[in-house]
């Protein structure tokens, strides 16, 4: 999934792009996408946020985004 697609989902759910989300919302977005599409996007979200200098929390062990 492209970052632009993730941005659209993030905006529809939280009113912010992936970069504009809080760390917990970034986790919730990754979990939502994993549950609805089956696609693991955590690494893509984390990389995009890290490139922007934003800290993103590590997902809980064995969670759907792990």
C-alpha cells in the first residue's frame, strides 16, 4: 500500500496524515489497515514517520501490527 493511500485512510479516521498523527494513532492506523486489508503496513508507517524525525512507538509483542 502506498503512503498516499495510508494518508487518505488516516485523514478519514483521524483527520491527519500519517506524519501528522500522534504515535498512538500511528499504531491504531497500522492495526486498522492490517485488520481490514490484511496488509502489514507498520514498517511503511514507521519509516515515513522516522524520515520526518518523528518517534513512533514499538507495537506490543504479538499484536496485529507486530
